[in-house]
C-alpha cells in the first residue's frame, strides 16, 4: 500500500490548488485524476486554432514538485476504509493510505429530458465546452443555447470564439429582472460580475438574442437536429405553448446546471444533505470543509457548485485546515484568516447567483409519456408511470423494476430527474426520498487496470472435510 501525507482526488482547479498548498508546506502528496491531462473542466484551454488563453502556470507548477506523485488516467474507484482510497491506473493500481484525503471530484452536467433530447446534435453545455476546449471540435454551425444557469453564457461565448453562429440564448429564469434587485450582493465579487457583464455585452455586440423567461419545449429532426421549439413561461410558472416559436438549428446546447459528483463521498460513508441551490445532494461539511468522516475533506464543485474561484480557494483552505491540525502556527492561522474572508465573499456571490438563476419548476411539464428519462437503458416516462401504477412508487423499486440508472452513466444523468418525478407524484420533498444505495466502482474502470492490483488471497475458513495439513 502507498502512503502520503495527503491524497487528492481530482486534478481540476480545486485539486491543483490543494496540491500546491500542500507541497509548499512540506507535505507529501499523491494526486489522482482520471483524465490524461491535468486541469479538470475549467482549465481545458481553447486550442490554438481557435482563440485561446494560457494555462495558469503557477497552479500547474506543483505537478513538477518532487514531493508530489501525480497519477493521470487513474480512477479512484472506492473509499473502502477511513484514510484509504482504492485506485486503478494504467501504470499502477492499488490502495493509498493518507493522513488526510481531499476529494475534489468536480461536477457533472444535469441533463433534463424533453421530447427530442436524445437526437444527434443535442448536447449538454459542459459537453459543448469539452468538445471545443478539449478536442478542438465545433459542435455545430447554427446553435441554439438553452436551459438555465450561468454556464449558458459561458457556453455561448465559447461557441462564438470557436466560430459558430449562436442563433439565441434561451434562459428559463427571469434573469434580468432578478439581477437588478440583487446587484448589491453580486458586487461581493466585482471581477466575476465584470466578467459576466462582458459576456453579456459580447452577445449583444454579436447580435445574439438573449431571451429570458422562456423554455425550450422540443427538439425536432428526423435523424438529427433540425429545429428547436421554445415557449414563454407565464407568471404562474406554466409553459405558454400557444406562444411557441421555432428556430432552425443544427445544434442545441442545453444547460440546466451542474450536480456535484458525490460518488466517492457517498462510498466513504459521509453524511449528505439536499440543497437545490448548491446543485442537489452535497456532503455535509464543517467550516474547515471537513466532511462527517474525520480527515476527509470535500472541496470545489464536487462539494457544492460554486465555480472555479471558489474551487481554487476551497482547495487551499482544506489543506490549511489539515496542516493546522498537525502543527498550528501563527503564519498558517494568518493565511487561513485571509482565505476565510475570500471564501466568505465568494460564497455570498454564489448565493446571489443561485437565487438569480433559480429555475422555474416547469421542466417536469415538458416530459411526455414517450420521452426517455434514462437514455442508457431507454426507460420512458410511460414505463415509470406504469411501474408506479403497479405500486412501485419509490426510487429504489422503480430502479430495480425498470433498470433505470443501471447503464453506463450509473444514474449520473437520470437519478435526479427520477427523484423529482417521484417527489412530485408523491407530494413530498426530494430530500425525504430514499435513494438507491451506491456501490463501487465510483465511475467506469478498465478491468485490466483493476487486475494490476495485487490482492492477498482471502483468509478462507478451514474446510473440515479436507485432510489436515498440519
Ligand atoms: C462538463 C463540464 C464542463 C465545464 N466547463 C466549464 C467551463 O468551460 N468554464 C467554466 O467556467 N466552468 C465550467 N464548468 C464548471 C467547472 O466544473 C468548475 O467551475 C471548475 O472546474 C470546478 O473545479 P473543480 O476542481 O471543483 O472540478 P473539476 O474541474 O471538474 O475537476 C475535477 C476532476 O476530478 C476528476 N475526478 C472526479 N472523480 C474522480 C475519480 N473518482 N477518480 C479520478 N478522478 C476523478 C475529474 O475527471 C476532473 O478532472 C464545467 C463543468 C462541467 C461538468
């Protein structure tokens, strides 16, 4: 078994910031990420053939430090015991024991089903970002960006940078009206506010329509996307289908916010709570960002959706908390005070943003009986309703009856929707539902990599029918 002072899962902004802080203070670090390149979702920079920025060298410098062991292409697939992680990589697979563990696992897109959402040409906002920034692929030529949340603006600007024509950005929240009333809270982070305004101005300067209080209702096309229907949301939160309009497009980028990747914190046995403003299920954390398992910290989007700046600050703060526990010093305490002030400002900004973009609860209305809710196993709303009519009204029963969430995505794309459907039908809160139990591996892992781990043979009980050897 390997050992280190700190084991970090995720080499995105939060994980890299944690790693930098740890090596700067003399700790040994193992940093694992399932991608072949470090940087996570945010620091996939635009390739040179589009317009692009530089990666922040200071953040990546920790990777060259002799006290840091970086494992790319490495899936951390379980948290079997306190202080222990199980990992599987191309070079080496096994277990790591660490005094402190920082989980910086990031988030996943939260796709919502609507008629036509599985057509080729319909992709998520995060997927669009990854295609452009990670693979230099423009997802379409005439693109509609629709859904809810600040990632829509980011996705639209990245598409423009990549040379696509953005037909419209369709935001479900009455964003503009709410933004004015919360301007004071948004000024907790003037630089982020200025960035958001610059994106908005960029759309205006390029002639992109920014429609608020409207929702997409259907994606049309025979074998691939050809058009998108959108409709206003009325003042009671209902969809005004009579006023629907259709935009022709060969690509629809849909963003409906992100959900924290909580597989590992769940496997580790941390307590979680449900907060829609933080992205759904999130691990409970102390002011030190420690989960309910001592020595296990959760940071960045994997703990609560907050964006890159919060992820960077939380990564550093978690390591400082672990360091202060080992050797409290005035210098560390001063540094932590500074970071705490920054976290406080960023958290206020996050809260204001979450309120501004709080989505109207219209999306369940969009799912028709024939719409697949689980695309991996092709389970439609009609099948879920039939299952409920037979008495299987809980999430666990619906999962085991229909196979929803048992495909490759393991529920990352459909379980939250099932929870909303079940809660709405039973008239209870999502937080009060029993979720299906989680089992390892936390995400898909290559069998060959798993087999690289040398596992001692299990101690079997002695067979009374065999002749005694001693
Ligand atoms: C698909 C997608 C695209 C996004 N694109 C943008 C964007 O372009 N601009 C923007 O402002 N925001 C973007 N975001 C939001 C972005 O996630 C955050 O603002 C920021 O990157 C959060 O940093 P983080 O370190 O918390 O997580 P991330 O940057 O997501 O990093 C987490 C890392 O941990 C790895 N990981 C997770 N679980 C495991 C495991 N079990 N084993 C090994 N490795 C693991 C992930 O693969 C990832 O590399 C995107 C989000 C998503 C989901």
